C-alpha cells in the first residue's frame, strides 16, 4: 500500500462519526431514546420489577399503587440509581430555529468545562476579549491579535465553503449545539481560533513582557486542547476537522505572521489606510458570499471582516489624534479599579452601539433591496441584507472599541 493510500485511509478513519460518538460516550454523553423507545423500555422495566406501566407519557407506578419516586408509606421500595440529568441545546440557532438534542449527561464537570471551551470561539468571547486587551493590557498587542484573528478566521470560513464537507452524522453523534450546524465542517474554525489566539499571544508578548516561556507553552497547550476537544464533545466536528484546523492555522501563521507589524503600521500611519481597509474588507466579504448558498457562515464572515475593518480604522483615527491609551504595569489597586471602570463603561457603550446599528441597518437594507421585512429570519438570509447589516454593525462596534471608547476614557480621565 502506497503512502498516499495509507494517508487516505487514515483520513477516512479520523472522519468517522462513530469516533466522535465514542468520545462523547467516554465523557458521559448519551442520546436520549425517542418517545416510543422510552415507552417500550419503561414497559420492560416495569414487567421485570413486578410493576404496572402507567399510561403513555407518565411514570411507571408501583404494584398496588404508590408514589412514582419509589417511596411507599415512608419506606424505600426498590430504589435504583438516580437517573442522569438532561442537557438541552447550549445555543438555539435564532436564524434557522434549530435546537440541539436532549441528552443524558453523566459527567457534569466535563459538560461545563467543554461548554466553556466552545464559548472561547464564540461571539461573546471575542466581544469581551479584544476590548479588554486594547483598553487594559496592551493596545499594540490587541490590534495585532485582531489582524491575525481576521486572517485566520476569514481563510477558515472560505475554505469550509470550498471543501463543503458535512458535519458528523447524527445519529450516532449527539448534537449538543446546533448554532453552527448549517455551516460546513472542514476545517474547524473553532480549532483555528483556539490555536491562533494563544500562539499569537505568546509570540507577541514574549520578550515584550517578562515571564517564563514555559508558562506561555502551558497556556497554548491548555487553551488549544480545551477548544479543540470541546468541538468533538459537542458533536460539531470530526477528529479530522480538528487536526486540519490546527495544521491549517500553523501554516497561516507561518506565512502571515512576519507581516503583522507591517500591516499594523500601515493601518495607523498610511494616509489612505481607511479607504483601502474598507474597500479590501468589503471586497473579501462580497467574494465570500458568492461561494455557496446561505448559511450562518456568511454572516460570521461579514461580522469578522466588519470588526477587523472597524478596529483598523479606529486605530488609524486614534493615532492621528495623538490619543494614547497606555494601561501599563505595575498593577496597583488604582490601576485595577480603572480597568474595571473601563470594562463597565466601554462594554455598555459598545453594546448600545450594536443594538442601535442592528435596529437601523436591517430595516434599511430590506427597504433599499425591496425585501419583505415581516420575517427578519428570512430577510437576513439575503446577501443584500446580511452583508451590510453585519459589516456596518460590527464595523461600528470595532471603530468604537479603538476610537470612540478611548476618546471617552481620555475625556473622563480613565486613559
């Protein structure tokens, strides 16, 4: 057997949904039976224990009557192990209405750990993580992290729509999360983000900050492993998707990381940087919308590009105004208090901007494109609505993070 055939066989084996289901079972996740299967199992258990099954949909009753929890006249009656608790969908897909499967979860610490891991690649994390870096830790590192994140995520999303591999089949896989179920699977952009961000953090801060390298390596290992394993646990990716996402990110970093300083310097200092940034990001967004039919990938791509463009344009404006946000160490009680105030004030303003822009852009885009606005979910599946809504809304969010909010901080004495 040739090397190519061996690699093909290995790839096929790593893509099998049975391996994902086996990992879920090892972690204590099992699919709940359907209503008919549950009723049949209830009947079998009742006959085995000398009980009479109750009517469909009701708990089995003890022989001779009794409480459904197995206690009769204050005496325990043939108590078995406590049934495992059920877990619902972590996130409901507001655009498709799809919900995750109910499942038996026998290991709740792992459930919450992997829930946290998968959130490290979702919008809530990004909208707090990048502002925290820019406002409180190191604006230079924060801006460069955003540049890398935009490159990695954009290439990952576009690659999904070119390869077009489906998600792991269910059954046997239990889909605990379905928010991204309408997207293709290869490569895992969660794995790409979970690889790019910690590696970039260490590359950008080691030498600039003083800390042992081993701490950075431990951070990379823990962060990357948690995010990657969480996607298998949630039933959203095969093992091959995760490995491909990791290796693809290493390749992208190897090619583009040497140019991050040049890009950041261009964004801040070039006279026509805002026009070039907006034009380039918009062109990339239009290209990505032509790759395939609608999915949540379209909106995510526009959101990523809009955020990147807004943050870059905001950094250009703040640089030319000479406003410097420099929350440098040493850490003191005063500095810690300022950091808390920055987060509270800044995030409040950012969320207000997001809500206002959403309320304005969707109806306006529908009106301009003559698309009915009575069903927002369907309206957003049109490129003419989704692209400007996401791009403008998150462009303004990004611009607020690097320009408007720092100006507010400077005005009130928090810079």
